[in-house]
C-alpha cells in the first residue's frame, strides 16, 4: 500500500464504502430475483464473484478506516 496520510486513508475508506454499498445492492437484487438454476433449487442465488468482490471491498474499506485513525508518532 502506498504511503498515505490519515486523511487520504479516510477518503479512500469513504470511496470503498460507497463501492461496497453498490456491490451489496447488486447481491441483494441477485438474492431477491435469481434462482440457482445449476442445482434447480428454489433458493435464491448470488454470484460467488459478486460475493467475493463485496467481501474484498468491505475488508479493504475496514483497513483504510483503521489506518485513518492512526496518527503519526510525534
């Protein structure tokens, strides 16, 4: 990760939170509208790739949010 200031980490965390919200909405729509056609189950289906991106984006946002709280030693 490139050296960033706490303010830059906070800004990046905000961007990633927005992206995570968008990905969550994609997953929610999938869950509410899709049926898993592979196994013919009556359970909704959410793409593994969508879930993986949501998880990774959320984790990255958490890292940046945590780093935003760190202040340089004086």
